[in-house]
C-alpha cells in the first residue's frame, strides 16, 4: 500500500497512531511550557537560559541510554499493547508532578518548582524510552511489508505535527490551562492506548537481562554487526546529534538573537515541526513505499546548506530596541523575515526526508521478534549522540561561542551524514 493515508482507516493502525500522537503532543506541551516559564520569566541571562535547556535535554535522554536495552527486551518478550497500557497509565502520574512544578515555579517557588519540572522531564524520558521501541517495532506485526515505510512516515510526521500543536499551544496558553491540558490529554491517550490491537511475542521465549550496562553492550554488539543496520544507526545518530544542538539553542536564539517574544519563538518552532512532517510524507511518495536511502545524501547536504543560510540570516538580523521583543506582526514585517522562515522550513523538510527511511531500515532488516531490540539499540546510540550534542553546546557556550556560530557545527556534520547515507544506499543495492 503506497497511499499511506489509507492506514488511518484501519483498526490495526489508527489507535497506535492516536496514542503516539497524543503522547508526543503532551510531552511537548509540557516541555515547551517549562522552557517558556524558565527563559521568559525566571532567568534573564542568555548563558543560564541555554545551560538550563541543555540540562533538561541531558536529563531527558539519560533513560534512553540506561534503559533502552531493557525496554527493547521487554517489548520483544511481551505483548506490546500491554506495555502501551502500562506506559500510558504512568503518563497521567507524570503530568500531575510536572503540572505541580509549573504552577509552583510561576508562583515564585522557583527551586521546588524547577525540581518537580526536571523530575517530570526525567520521568517523561523513561516513558518515551519504553514507548519508543514499540511505536516502530509494532508496525511490522500489524502492517504488510509494503506498508511499513508508509506507516513509519505517518508515525514520524504525526510526531512532528504533535510537536507543532503542543509547542504552539504552550506558547499561547496560560500556565494553568497548560497544566489542565496535559492531564486531559494524558487521560484521552490512556483510553486510546487500550484500543491498540494485541501484538504478542513472536519467536522463542526471551530471557531478560536486567543489568543496564551489559544488556546495552550485548544489544548494540548484537545489532551493529549487520552492515546496513550499523550504517543506518550511525546516520540517525549523527542526525540527532545535530538535532540536539538545534533543540537546545533554538529558544534562546529566538529570544536573544532574533529578539523575538515567546509567541514568535513558539510559532517558529511550530513551522519547523510542519517542515519535518512535510518531509516525512514527501519521502514516502518519492520512494513509493520502498525502503531506500537513495535520497539520503542529497537531502542532508541540502539541509546543511539551509543551516548555513539560517545562520547568516541570524547574524545579520537587526535586533529590536533594548528592552523590547518583536511580536509576531512586527517580526513578519521585517525585510528578511520570510527568508528566515524559508531557511528554517528548508532545514526541517530535508531533515525529515533524510531520517524517515533510516527508521524504516530498523524494522524491516531484522525478524519481527527482534524489531523492538533493534529500535532500542538505535535509541541507546542516539541518546549517547544527543548527550554529546548537549555537552558540546554547554562547552561551546561557556567558551563564548554564540548560537549562530554553533549552527556552523551542525552544517559541518551534514557531509558526514551524507557519506553514511551513501554507504548505506550502496550496501543495500
């Protein structure tokens, strides 16, 4: 099935699609609300703002590094729909903790509020660690082989549309309304998760290794010896190293370089999410349902060119008057605003085109009883790469490197990603 949208009519796909969409929406509604409160209400120092964002990013990826191996084993050894129900129940509790932190921070109880918010960020990382392998690995069990790329593209594009909606609403909602929203969405996600069809264990019974270090090592070594998996995971990891840098610097860059208010920062983040969603769907149409890295090298090189353009436009951006931030109408009225938006969309669209086929490789290269562990192995390596990205931003920030110059670091990594994608394409011919 090359028309992936037809899957949205299917019970075997729609409940999973809705569940993961609502989870991604909620995650980003909370995190964006937290970042806005910290950047625009608590701190008034660019270095502190960027350091906090880097800290929150690092905390959110620690569970991926430590627990992905266990998550992958549990998903392959049990009914994946049962794990989904457990995870969605935990999300309700997490949102109670995070919402309490947001309310306390806004009320001026900064220390305890930030502690609760970061606790929720850590818990959301654990939540995503156990749900992440399932949302991709369950697809080969419920979909036909020629539907997996389309299903992966829909999941990926929906994830970024969820980021879009969560981000936009967080920027325009009052904190109190955001807290209520996260609880309501978590409850709806819990009901949707209960509609996901069973996806029982496939293959022989699996003995679980609960040691996070030895389990991770065995998981990675058992996966990375397969050439195209090795190359796909390396390419995805480079992509998310770049992604970590972009995620960390973006809101402080919008505030301190583009001198824009929180609404502009929110809408620019939303446009970025739309771009990735467009790229995710477009690549499925180009490849016609066939899993291939054919367009990977060109996509990531074009993405790098847009990163350079975006950095140059930011460097030459005329700042607002001291003590003033551009509102949305003021921002759009600036002579180079459309170029800034176009460059940002270009980064996102070609980034989406690059990464979606790589995820499809993870679930179509191995047997169905190994897919969760394969995705988990990818998550371990990705989390390590994102941690490197977060550490890189922190170190460069303390060394006095500006966010606009950090963008050149991202651009410099694109040719490496293109080389890996080219090698992957050749390995699969």
